[in-house]
C-alpha cells in the first residue's frame, strides 16, 4: 500500500479513537463523581452530546466529536473490508461482521452527537426509540427479534469480558520498547475498561429480556439506565463507581490507541 494512503487511513483511525476516548472518559468521570458524592451527573452517549454542546464553544467541540465518531465508524467498516489484523490467507467472517456492526453502531452515535447542532434542545431520542419498539412488539415476530437482540447483547457482554481477561484487545496498539511502563499501564487500563463495558452491556441485555418478557418498551434502558440500575443495588455506589472508573479506563485506552498504534498488516 502506498505510504501516503496508509498515513491518511491512520489519521482517520486516530481521529476516531481520540473522539471515542473522549466520550467514554467523560461518561466515566461524570458517573464516578456521582458514585463518590462529588457532584457530577450520570449520562449516556446522548447526554454527553448535550453536555459538550452546552460548554463554551460547544458547537464546534460537538461537531468535532461527531466527525471523529463518524471517522471511527468508517475505520470499523475498513476493518470489515480489509481485516488488517488478520493473518494472510485466512478469512475471518466473525470479526468482519463484528467490525461492520461496530461501524453502524458508531455511525448512529455520530448522528446523535450531530443532532444538537441543528437544535437548541435535544429531541427525546429515547422516546422515539421506545415508540418504534412499541410498534415492533405489536408484531407476532417482534418478540423473537427482541430475544435475538437480547442474546446478541449478552454475547457481546461476554465477549467484552473475555477480551478484558485475555488481553487480546492489545492487538490494537503496538508495543514500543521505549515505552514499556506506559504499555503496561495502558494494558491494565484497557483490561479494566473492557470488563466494565461487559458489565454495562450485560445490564442492557437484562433490560432487553425484560422488554421481551413484559412486552413493554418502557423497560428498555441505555448506558445511563444501566448506571442507575447499578446504583440501585446493594453497595450500588461502590459498584457504579467501579464500573465508571472502568469506563474512564476504556476512554484512556482508546486515546492511547490513537497515540501509539500503527496499522498492522497494511504493508
């Protein structure tokens, strides 16, 4: 691959990971402040979009993050098409499907960040999603679709925890002999972060099961709802604080991926 083309792709990847890291870091910091009684606010990704929008210069900042998340989605689509981390001669269908799903997922998040740019008030995205879900649940096949979503989300939760325990997520960042201590710190941060994401996805899969069993769209909750659920449990402040710090750790990991990674397999 031409060096100039490789550098352009690398910049798209870095821009996306910096933006993703910022979003997860803010989610973790604000939730951790709540857990430890220091103020803060529990916010999901849509809430972070409004939080950034309300800051001085927020319109520009929100636009930059929206573009960055779109860049991350494009990078995931690139991974689905090329699979730069795969071994030569091997076709990995599973990872490619996961990359493509991630591309659509972060494309949707980029859209949610762009929405405040066109309105002074964020529309009730959660309500519109629940309205669409209510229509789905009225269909005979709608419940089966919800069970598929619930099982898929549960599988994703298990996968995130597996990545955290195994450390295989470190394929995204290159080890530099000159930054060994930093590499170890990033690995710990990422490991904690992936397991925290697994907990959040696990709670969301539980909400999807409730939707399926109760035929009630109002049972659906996002990341913000998952934090509130953890807070409602015994020792909830400790649980939510631990997961919030994990989300911060994941944000730091994403930023370090942007800073240190090359694009393996693209020579």
